[in-house]
C-alpha cells in the first residue's frame, strides 16, 4: 500500500482550512456592507426591534407574531437587483416589508403603529441609521391626502414623485441626516415611505415611518370648542417624541432614539419637527388675553374707582 506523503496531507488540510476561513469571512462581511433604517421619524422595523423599545406595543406584538420572531435585524430590510424598478418589483400591500417574508408583519394595516408627530409644511430632518458609509440616493414619499391607514399600503397611495431626494449624503455619527420641507396639505395619520437605492451595492432599502399631522382647523363661528378640540391630531395612534430617552441602541451605535410620547391631540404649540426643533407654534385663540384687552380693562377699573371717589366727596358736601 502506498502511503501519501505527510507534507502533502498537511498542505491539503491547510488549503481546506484556508478556503473555509475565506468563505466564513465573506459570509460574515457581506451583511455589513450597507445596513440601515430610519430611527427618526421612527420606522416600523426599528420601533418594533429590541433596540427600538416599542416591541411591547399592540401593533409591534401583532407584527412579531405574524413574523414568528422579533425584528432583530432591523437594519437589513433590503432587496437586491431592483435597480430603480420599485413599483414593478415590490407588490401592493407589501411595501413596508419590501416583499420579504421575514418582515411581513410590517405590512399589517393598523392605526396604532408607533408614530411621530409632525407639522404640515414644517422642517424635517430624517435620521437614517447606517453601519457603514455607502453612496446612494434617498427618496422620501408621503401618502396622499385621504390615505386610510386601516388598509394595506399600495403604490397608488403614494405620489408619483418624492417630496424630497438626497444623493450621497455624508454619514455622521452612524447616521445620515436628510433635511426637507414637509408638504403642507397633510392631516391625520400618514406614512412616510423611504427608498434608499444604493449605488455602491446592488441593494435597495425600504421603510415605513408612521407620522401624525394635526387635523385641519375649522374657521368661523363653528370653531367654538375648547383649544384641545380646535387644535389636535385626532389620531388614535401614539406619537413618538424625537430625542426621548429610554429607547434605541447603545451609544456606540450612534443611533438616536424615538419613543411613544404625548397623544396626537396635543396642541400645535407643543409640536416639534422631526429634528426636535420647534416649528409652526400655534398662536391662535386660547393663548391668553391680548395686551390691548388688558390695558382696556385697567382703564375701566381706574374710571370706576375715580367715579366712586368723586361721588363720596359730593355727598360729604
């Protein structure tokens, strides 16, 4: 029997080990090529993830049950090879999941998703967390006026053109910051739909962020209710106050947090833009008496006091 020389056996084992290590390194490196999702306004996938802090909400519990597991890979909702053919590739009713079975719970038509309160026509700074810088274009869409959140999201619910677009923004502190001006004609519960088409990888990312705008204010004699009734969101969905503590990944990830906060019926004077800056503060009725009214009241008091003193003097005479 002819034995194989020992050096040859060692060489074969070394080659096999090197090949195994190479394949493992490629497997572990590929998921880190380009991960990301909006954290403010908070996206469904991030809010319902262990890092997002809203996994215990009703909508997130239902989404996790539909998935059969938690949204641990909140930054990996991506589809390869779309190349701009989003409407031809992603089917209606599956826009939030990107058509991926692992994220199908995000497509549930509900009105109680964790959401962020915004102001019509206000300034928006989206925080889009990412693990590594990549080139690509972000497109932001807002559902049309009259959108019904109790129905599955369809392409026809979105305008043909995005209201904002950003190409190759810089990655700062673990996130992209995309600034835009919101449309001024939206009210109630809407969905901010974000498409990130990479140009340095074949991947396209999709995300749904639920947002709430105040209801339109009524003008004229009909507006006789309280300030809370006249100015409010009127949505049953909870809101997420940007920058609130207690939710989000570790500080090392560089991802800001978003939590469920005040109800959407809060007055517009308390509204903030998605970057945490006050916008469109309401100065309508109910904000207190005006200066001329206070001055007129003081004058009336002085007039009455002077008249009473004059009457007393006449009586004594």
